[in-house]
C-alpha cells in the first residue's frame, strides 16, 4: 500500500480555461486525491496529492492534454 505523495510541478497553464481542460483527466484518475493550480505564481504551480502515481505519469497526462510540466525542485 502506498502513502500519499505530493508532487509539485511547474506548468505552462495560464488561464482558468487551462485548468478546466485538465480537470477531467486529473479528477478521473483513481489515485489522484486532490490537485490545485496557482495561476498567480510565476511557475503556474500544479500541486497533486496522490497515492502511488509517479511524477512522470502526471507529466504525461498534462502533455496528452497539450500542456507542459516539469518537476519543481526545492
């Protein structure tokens, strides 16, 4: 059993419409428990709380939706 993990990503999301575009894919993933995007941050930070989902999988989900994302290291 996995423990909850929090992934923090830099994205190119810039508008509320972009958030709506990714909401279905993130909300429908059974192991993603919650997520949020800070459009006011210069890195357009996506925060994902999940259980057993690798960072690469989240990046691929966004890329399939037409967006870019990368790990936002400390």
